[in-house]
């Protein structure tokens, strides 16, 4: 099965909204507006060239699809799932126990998604949101049938585009952007302490893994979305640049296809894929019912790869992409690439 990914996926997470928040000419003064702010507010954020001022925590959040789970997973990790009135994001699985089920239980607002598998303009406006989140600015592009940031501002809704999503080019994304997303949400919802604890814990785990694999040989890894068609060649969903490269580096590996494209994804023929040395295979599952079968198929298709000879493959979903759980991807990939290191470490602890 070939899954056509929405254009937003070239992976691919604001404004002064209500007149009272800005001290507009027909509203109370800025000083009066400040008087009605909730404790911990006002909070001001710069986001994709816009300045947004929040006078209270959003209570009606719409999460656009964007072929991501970064935003919805971050909200859940911060304990903010009850603020969501419509969520369009899902990967169907997660490295975090219970997360996929939690996402499945979230309200969808009864929305019929458009041809880009996302929330169309009239539907999002009809939900009366006070915050709409999108992984990239694609989710606010009128040409694709979405409500613009200006449209939403006009009805009193804040908007937020996740880090590195302003120009729809996710090739520069790193783990720090996942942490920035958490930190921004911590500010918006006045849960900064929760956000900082999650960030600190993630960094500790990542630093611990990186220290263990420091000095080890760096295997070449292929990262590819399962059953995903995004171009004209046989292999059009190979990750070339983006957050996965940072994850691989922290895990003691490197992307075998980083030189194949300057953008986030490489679109390659079977012959070019076969010519690369692939020491390990990481398949990213995006709503695929059996990504493990896809991994086995690739290893059988390219028996010359060291990955095939050593049966070295791994299936991941949300942890390798923008979101709150990159530490899990770093740990799992490091264990795949450097099993001896972790066997020694386990023996040392047991001893």
C-alpha cells in the first residue's frame, strides 16, 4: 500500500489577538487589560514574525494534522489534554506506553478532513478555538483551504507554529526544537515548571547515552518512512536532513543518505539505494498497520547491506520526530547500533 502524504509533510511544531489584550482603540487601555489577566499573565511570545500576547491559558485548542504528533504529544506530556477540543494528529503507535491510546481518545470535533488530511477553514473557525497549533505554516495557508492566521486573529484565536516550521523547511530541525516546543507551551499555559522538568530529564538521558557511545565507530543508518510515497522514484520517503540526524548523532550513528539531498527527504531509485552501505535500518511508522513487515521486506530486497546480513533494524514512530520523547529514540537507536556497549554496561551494573 502506498500512502500519499499531505504536502505539509515535507516535514515535513503570533499575534496580538483580542482587542483587550492589545489595548486597541475601541478597547480598554493596556493597563486596564493587564488588570484582568490571570495569575502568571500576560505572556508574550514571538512566533514566525508575529507577537502573541496571552492574558490567560487557552482552554479550546485545535491541533492541526501536519502529518505530525509533536504538538498533541507535547500537550499530553504536559498534562494539557483536557484543553484540546479537536485533534487531527495520530501516528497509530508510540514508543511511550499508553500515548497512542490517549491520542485516540481525544476529541476530533466531528470534523471531516480535507484533501490534505487536515482541518479545513470553515471547520476550524466553527470550533471557536482560542489557540490553533500547526507543525508548519502550511496549516495556515489559504491556498490549501486552511484558515489563515489573520482569519483566526479576526475571531479572537491565537495561533502557534512549531519551531523550524515557519518556512515549511524542517531540514534544520534538531532535538533542541523539541525542547523549545515544550518550553513555549509551558509559557503559554503557565506550566513552565512541568516543561523544564521534562526537558531536563530528556537531556540527562540523552547525555548519558551519548557518553556511553562516545568514541565508538559510527554506523551508517537508513531512516525511511514505511509505505510512504512522496516523490516519483521507488524510494521517495528517505530521511536526509532534519531532527533524525541529530538523534542519530546522539546515538552514535550517522545518516547514510545525508548527501543524497539538501532537503529533508531524498527521492531515490532502487539502484541508488542499493549502492549505499547501510549498516542499520530505522523504519518510521506513520499509521502503518505492520511496519515491521516493511522492514523485513527492505532487508530481503537489499541482502548486500550489512544491516541485512546482521538483521539490524528497528521500527520507531513518534520518538524520532519533533516532540517530547526524542530521548527514547536516542536510547533505542544506540542499543541497535552499539549492542556490545550496552551489554558491557548491563554486565557492569549487574556485577
